[in-house]
C-alpha cells in the first residue's frame, strides 16, 4: 500500500450510519459544518472526519464561503449506487410475483 491515503469508495462511505445522516441533512440544502454538528452527539472534529470520507467518495463537496466551509451533496455520484441497487430490483420483482402467485392460489 502506498504512503498516500487510499480514497474511499461510495459503498464504504455510506456504510456508516452517521455519514448516511449527514447525506440526508445535505439533501435539502448546503450547510456549514457548525450547523451539521448540532444534529449529532459528537465533536466537530468527528463530523469533519466523516465529511472527509464523503468528500473522498465524491458524495459531497465543500467550498469556502467567508470564514466557513459549506458542504453540499454531489448527486451525480449516487448513480453508481442506483445502478447497483437497480440490479436487485429484478430480484425483488421476481419474489413479489412469486408471492402474489402463491397468495392467489
């Protein structure tokens, strides 16, 4: 492994419940880290680490606005998740069809 930090992929980034909650917060609007911190029982530093992982996975981006950094969702990156989950839509559709057939009989 190289000395540089390995980037996190989308699936690693969303594996943590706190990061999923951060994504939910950012779904509606751009937020500074100070506002996000008020939603969690952890330090600003901990939230910053979660944001760093989300940024490495390109799920969020941050920009400096005055003295604060504001984060926003990068929705185009979610297409990888959508494609992966869409594969399983076929599985569930099949299972629901079988269940419907069993119930009808």
